[in-house]
C-alpha cells in the first residue's frame, strides 16, 4: 500500500498541479500522485481505486480550467447528461464563452462519480456548490453572510430591464452562473432617460448565425442597446444572474482606481490576501489590473474585520479547507462577492514567507468523512 501523502486530481500538465508539486519538493516531501481528468472521463472508477489505495492521503481536486480539450469533453458530457437537447454543441473557438451550463453539468457528473469518503482538501459536493455561483451566493446568504443583494436568475435582456424596474435600481452586475475569472461578467448601468451602458471582458462577435461571445483580456464598454441586448441574451442562455452593484472603495495610494480583496482561507482562517485595483468596474488581476498592499491600506480594525468576514464566510463550507473569497470591505461593512474552490492561484504573493501552495504543503490530513464537521480549529492544521 502506498504511504500517505497527497493525491492530486486535475488536468494533465496543469500549472496548478505543478505549483503544489514544487512546494512539496521544496519541503522535502514526497511527490503527490496525480490523477488526470482526461483519464477519469474514460475510467471514473480509477479515482475510487487510487483513493482506496491511499487511505491517509490528502486529496486535492483542482480546477479543470486551462485545458481546452478537457473543456470540450465536459461540455459534450454535460449535454448528454441533460438529455442531449437539440443539436450537439459545436466546437468552441479560442476564448469563446458558450455552453457553460453544459460544462457545469459535465463537471458535476465527474465530481459526483468521486468517492464520498476521502481526505479531501475540498470535498466534491462543496466544489460543485462553489462552481454554481448563484447557488453559492444563496448558500452564503442563508448562513447570514452579507452578499450584494440578488435580483435573481436572468433569462435575457428584456428580463433584465424588467428586473431593474421591479427592484428600482439602475446599476447591477450581470454574472455568468457557471463562469470564472470574470468571464461573462457585465457591469450594467441604465438611467431614467433610457441611456444604458455595459462594461466587461466579453467581446461580441455578431454574424449571420447569431451572436457569439469571447473572453477578452481588454475590457470594453458597450453603449448600443442592440449590442448590449445580444451580449446579455448570449450570457443568459448559458445561465446567469443579477446582483446589485456595490461600489468599491477608492485605492488610497493616489494612483487611482477602486479595489476589492481576494482573501484565501486555509482551515477557515485568513491567510493570503491582496487588493485588486482596477480603473473600471472589473478588478480581476489577469485583466491587467494591479495589486495593492493591504497591509499598508488597512488599519488594525479594518484588517481584523477582514479576518472575521473571511472566517464567517468559510463556515458556510465547513468541510472545505481552502477557499478563495472576493470581498468588498468599506466603512466597517463587508460583502462577499464570490467563494472560489480554486482561489489559490496567486503567483508571487507570499504570506509570512510562503506561497499559497507552500502553505498547503504543510497541512496535515484529516479523517475521511462525508459528514459536516464542527467549526474549524483555532489555527490552520499545519504539521
């Protein structure tokens, strides 16, 4: 029987897998065994076999992202899982945002095939729950966590306009229900005179076959109602929801922009944290936004408030040991924008001298269980 250690489930050649493997080597620990999604699609029983052979192992399920062929396979699998409605989904062009509801159904089916009992870093059902962004926000709200007020699920552009009238607001975020990294997120404004604007990383490509949406690293603004309608309809067709726009605080360093916070909780406690500063409504770092030094921006009271907000949010998923949260902290209040089961990809951002992966490499296994656990221990369970 193989000795306890780490078992990683993720895409073949994933930089996330490489990051943790490197951290284990740096600590003088044994390399993690890897199981690749591509193999599990063909032989899902392999996960149960390998987990059974490593009863004391820490099992980390990684993001299936950055793997186009795997993404396509999950889309096709999800389409079949939902009853193969209509024509089979067409292959996606590079960067195209489409069929996200099929992708989620395929990924969920893959997660559901994993054993319920194992020493998971984050259990499969929690990962599925955080990958459905609307369900995640509803779960946080049910636990008493402050989130931006939800206007509800979105069915299209005309429905968006109706929701604005119903809730008496003109500033909202449209968010893809199964998106990540800002994909399918639109900051939308409409005034009483009828003028409207949408801002996001989505690029619209309209041709004779309808509108196609692509992720872009250069956010853009749309002012034409026809373009906005096409964007919203395309995003809503894959699953989307609407929430009120909570203004972000201004960055205090004088360089301009507003910021939110990415905070990583390990065993329920705040570890890595960084301000994400953008001159537009979207602050995702891969969109060319900059980092801010929270240690210099937040006083002791504000940092304590961030710690408490992160701990409380983590308790909504008490069996998950690593969660990335996006938060707004302003004037003594906090709002959780998102919980991310794969929120630890923060390159060149040490906390107490450790990267996110080096921090995880020190974790001790916990007994395998599929039952909810008590609130986390007072400190991360490091070796």
